[in-house]
C-alpha cells in the first residue's frame, strides 16, 4: 500500500504525466462538447462546405498576383489585366456569399448547442436534492449558469467560426506552397513544431489560470447574491462599508487571477507572431535564392510571399484562439462537473405512481443522518391517522424540521421506513408522492411575479374562479382587491418583498389550498405578525388543515391543545407522544417542563 502511495506521489510530481493527463482530459471534454453539436450535423455540413468554397476562392488571389507579375507586367497586356480584374471581382462576390452561409449556419449550430447546454444544466439542477444546495452557495451555482456558459458560448460560436476558417486557410495555403516550391516550404515547416509546442505549453497554463478566474468570479457572485438577498440585515447593522470591502476583496482576487491569465496570453501572441514573421524573413532570403537559381519565377516568389502571409496570419490567430479555447474548456469542465453530479433522491426503478391517498402516515423505526458524524433522528416511530393534526414540539435542534422533510422525500431515511396508506414512499414514483403533499413554510417564499401567478403555482391549470376561491379561503381575496393597485395582477417583487408578512403567508396558504393536498406540512410561526394578521392567518390555516392529515411544527399553545396527537422530540428521539392532556398528566415529562417554561400566558415559541 505504501508503494502505491509512493507511485501516486511520483505521478503527481511528474509534470509530463500531469500534462498527459490534462491533454486526455481536454480531448475528452472537447469530445463531449461536440456531442451537443451532433443533432445539428446537417447545418454543420452546410457550414463546412460553404467554408471550403469560401477559403478556396480566397486562395485564388496569389495565383492572380503571380499572373499579374509574370504575364501582365511583362507583356503589358491591358486585355489580360481587365480579364484578371473582372475575374477577381466575381471571385470576391461569390466568396462573400459562401462566407455568409458559413457564418450563419455555424452560428446557428453554436447558439443551439449552447441553448441545449443551458436547458440541460438547469433541468439537471432542478432534479438535484436539497443536500446539493445545502452544500453549495447560490452565487456559485448562478455563476456556472451565467459566467461559465457565456465563456463557452463565445468559444462555440464566434471562436469556432474563426478557428475553422483559419485552419482551412492554413492547410490550403500550405498545399499551394508545396506546389510552388517544395524546397522552400520544407525550410518554413521546420519551425512549425516549435510553434506548436509553445502554443500547447502556454495554453495549458492559460487553462489553469482561467479556472482560477472562474472560481474568483463565483466567489464575487456569491457575495452579491448573499448581500442582495439579505439587504435588510446589511442595512440594519449598518454594514454597507463592510460588504463593499468584502466584495472589493473578491473582485480584486478576480482581477489578480485575470491578469495572471492575461500575462500568459500576452506572452503567447508575440512569441507566435515573432516566429511567424521570422519564417517570412527566411522565405524572402531563400525564395530570392530560388529565383536566382531559376527554380522560381518572380511572380511565383510574390505569390509565395502572399501564401506565406496566409499561413503566418492563421498561425498567429490560432494562438489567440487556442488560449480562448483553453479558457472555455476550463469553464466547460465545471459545467460537466455539475451535470455529472447524480441526484440523490430519485424514483426507484419500477416505482409505481402513488394513487390518491387518505393520509395514513406511519414512521417505522426511522433513523436519519446528514453525515456519519451528524446523526439527527433515532428510532422514530409513530402513526398519523387520516385527517389527524399532528403537532411537533421540542427544543431547537430536536429534529422537528428534519422529520417533516422526510415525508416528501427531500431526504431519504438511512434505516427504517415511512409508509403512506401502507405503501413505502421509497417505492412510489416521486412526483406522485409530492403531488399529494402541501407545504407552508415559516419563511414564505413567493416568486417575482403576479399574485395570481403565485397562487396558480399550486395548480397550473387552475381557472380564475378556482384561484379566487382559494384566495377567499385563505383570507387573501379582500386585501388583494382592496390594498393592491392591480389586484391579482400586482407584481409582488422578489421573494414577495412588496407584501407584508401576513399577506405573503395568506398568498402561500391560498397556493396550498389550490393544490388540495391530502397531507399537509406547515410551520405555523406567526410571532412576527400583528394581532389582526395573525388572527386572519390562523383562521386560514384552520380551513387549510380541515380534513387533511397535517403535521404542524407548533409555536402556539392553541395549536398544541387542539391537535389530535402531539410528538415531543428531544435530540432526535420521540421521547413522548400523546394528547395535550395526557402529556401534561406526567409531571416529570419534557412536555410538561416545556409547557411550564414557554407556554406562559397562552403564547410561546418553541
């Protein structure tokens, strides 16, 4: 084992091995990227054919120059000069047409491929579990969807157009160079390996530096996301200067990483350019020697120089494009890392749709842990009968929120099982399970859309009458028409910021009523509401819970008193369960102590 570790260390310390590994990874990444182009291979074929014709017509120019020098200027023939001018004009018109077809079709392929990647990435993110989002910051994820995809977009559209054009021009011009004078061409080609090795070596460094830039951008994006979402906290603590300093630090890190990448790119271009023009100098000297020896005409030398420029220019351009592609490959790898992250919570193979349920929920010896070092629930067992209200009480950190999150399979149990109407929830189709569960969280989240759209989220095909009926049941209809300027079409702002706390909760309740779930999960904290809003919300919640199996993380004495069954949790275990009256009958129980400490005066928050 020690020997294997030693070999592994040697491998990591060997730059050649690392280079080979990076090269293989680059090829695999680029190959995978091309799979997004495959569905549009018809358009790609049209683009390539148009490109070949366009470049081929462009390669005619040096031959015209050769004839101009060797025939027109020697014979002083105006007729030949006019024919050559007309021919060039026709060639350039046809070339422009083919170039238009090539650019448009290739741009279509690139834009469609990037659009497909965006959709696939977002769709994959929607399937990932809550644990994925708990382990990552929102700003980082947004950066991948924006900065990384934008970098990739440039590579597969504009850069790809330029890359194909320059590559074909380079090959075509090289062929004509061989035809004109193969000896001179061999002399020039001797320098190509040096250029190639330089491009590859510096390109790898650019790729590494580009990853650092993207990481720094993600950090900066995360600061923006956090401070924008928590702007009230920032202002309440007067921490604007602190947050500006924090963002400035992240932007400075981005600038430093970008300058490191820019320095490498700045070195690459001039080096390749110098090598290219050095080859032109050799061409002038050796080509003139060939003319003196009679192996090349004067017009042939001029044409050869033009073709040499056609070779040198693509080489210099390819150096810059190579650097950009290396940056894009770094971003692409990060996108593929997200795409390769498997969703932890999925429907099992052969899972059956869950039919309409009565709401009979059973926990059997349920054990759950976020990590092996963080165990949350231990041997939890209880039964909730259809239509019952189950109140969950206990000190902070007892596992109440975790317990209710297991019911819609936001997380999966480690041991034990949860059954609804006798069916293990891990054996049913996931969407059919969640379709029958409604959730009203303590922190109400609304989308930046209209009031109507937020309520309709509970049932996408709901009619206007159904939406208004749900709003009335949630005590929301009156304030929507009375207090909001555009009624149901009023935009609520990001996260519903334009509505008060009580209004947001009532819209969320209307959304849940419209969904009409058989099982309800709610965190009924109303401590931040005024008395009138609290009464309206509580009345709406009572209507919502009527006839449904409800799990309530209880914060009010009235909820616990009126609940059909009370679960008392402590350190991840159900230490007591029963009705309010039977639990109070035990003077030494945890519930009694909590009641004495916290339910003073009829209101409290657990």
